[in-house]
C-alpha cells in the first residue's frame, strides 16, 4: 500500500529511510510546539489550547502535503508570522500594535489564507514572487530575524534588553537567573548545531528547563497527560475588523511573508531532494504545484484551530539530507506531532528564558539572507536597509515592509529606473502609501 501511494522504489528510498528522515525533521522543528504557545500567549490566548492547535495544525498541514503532493515537507506555524500575530496585529496601540483582539487576528489569518489560496490557484503567486526585487526579498527575512531577536532578548523573563526612558532601551541585568539561563541556552544551541546534532534547539530548551527546575527557578509540572482542550481557541476567529483601514496593511504583510516563506522552503527542499527533475521524478512539475496548494490550505485550518499562519519549514531539509524523498517522510512528521499532544505538561513547564535563545539563534540564521542584497546599488541597498531597520525599530513587520517598498519605488522613479520596477512592486508600494495617506 505504501509503495502504491508514495512510490518509494521510483524515488530510490525505502520505508525505514523515510521514517528515520521524518523523525529527523520533527526533531529539528519540534521546538515550535514550545515556542509558539510562549509567543501567542502574550495575546491572552490559552497556552494549552495554543499547544494543541500548534500540534494539530502542523499534523493536518503535513498530512495534506504528504498525500496531495508526496513531498517530504513538514508544516507548522511559522516563526516571524507568529511574532507578527502577537506583537503587531494583536498588540495594543500604545505599544505600536494595531489593537486587534486575538480573535480578530485569527480572522485576519483566515482571510490571508483565502487570498493565498486564490493567488496560488490563479498563478498570481508566481507573478508576485517574480516581481518583488531580489534585494527586498532578501531583506524581509533579515528584518523579521532582527524582530525575533529583539523579542527574545527583551522578554521580561530574560531581561537582557530593557526599557530606558532616556535611551529607549539599555542593557539589563546579566547576572539575573533568566539572563544567565538564556545565555547558556543560546551557546548550547550553537555548539550542538556546530557538531551537526539533530534537534539542537529542542535539546537546549529541555536542558535549560530541567536545569532551572532542579535549581528551584522553575516549576516542573509533569511530562505526559491527557491532551488539553482545544475549545478556548477552536473556531474563535472574528471578522469584525475586515472593513477597517488597517486590515489591508495587515493582509499585505501576512500574504507577503506567507508567499516568501512557503515558496522559498518548498523550492529549497525540492531542489535538494532532486524532486524538480522531470527526467528522474514522474510528474515533478505537477507535484510541485500540488505542494503549493497544500501549503495554502494549511493556513486556513490553522486559523480555525486557533494559531497563526502555518507554513512549510526549512528544517525539512534535514530530513531530505537523511534520505527522505516522499510523502511518507511527511506522514512520519505528522505522526510525531500527533503523539506530541500528550506532552502538554512538559510544554507548560518550559519557561520563557528557555525558548528565547531559539528566537535569537533563528535570527542569526535569517540574517544570512543579507548577502543577497546588491550593496553597490543605492537604489537597491537603501530600501533593503530601511526595511530591515524599520521592522525592529517600529516593532512592526508591516511598517518595515512599507518603508522598504515605498522607498524602493520612489528611489527607482527618482533616478529614472522605471523599468526596474515590476507592476507587483508598484501595487504593493501604492497600497502601503495609501494606508499612510488615509489612515
């Protein structure tokens, strides 16, 4: 049956290799089941329900990817997208957010998922991605990375960065337990990753949590129990803000990040696994298109369950490196996420200073994308820099995007380089400019 569904022999793989590859990918991306409740919990959402929504949404999205596209790709709520949800959409206006409730934020995620699906079905997804300049595409990841690092370092439980009325921010107390645990966790991740140890982030989170519990700085509430209720977040989305002026800006930011995250990861995994070669892989192009549809449907299911946008995970490359080539790898990942729902007490025992190092580490990886910016061209590099700096300095991914796209269009037009501007970039820049002018 597995051979008929996944065509293992045609891909030069077997059952054992696929299962091992799936477990490998799960270990490298499983940190999200601890980090996501920590981030989204800032909105007032029930963290146990977020934990359940994270696991179930990841499992559903990955199963669809396995059966529809036969791709070895894991799906889960995306890093950066969850931060945008918690610290921009559902954050108070007084802190630079849009002031939405978390229910209204879930509604925004659902609508973005519908738009994302339509863009995929009509082919506009490829048109938009092809139209965004390379420098801005590269800076989006880097800017979100800085945002994640700032969130991690400024978390009250960590306190490495703290508010200061004179300088806005300043160094916190590095001798506090939270700061010391966070520093230890960060260096542990880097060392483990240097030695190519699978699940480096997960190991660090668990080690710091256990150590802090032993030393009396954290309460350990258990490991295994019956799954918690999903009811506090299930189908709780609201569409009351759909017609508000800020909704368009939120949708642009959500859809753009979803577009680049998912498409970039799918392309990366497909290339590494040789899944785009029509001479070796039957119906390679058709399968890739199905993978695009699979990731667009995952966003919808996630919003209904009660979590931020679900996307393909770049950590899937670790499973491909281990030999995964088919959807059986993804099915193994999904099974691991389903089993994880019985470990909610362990998730509740994870302190913020154990997950904060993961944000900083991921930020470091995302900054590598800045090498793709053409720094010798001011009309390319300055908008890229404004986008990167605008996200953490305004504490808003949407505002950073606006700075980057508006300045890119303005500088290109101001220097007579009209041909460098794709219609997609014009449209995005105009919508952001309209937001500033009218709202």
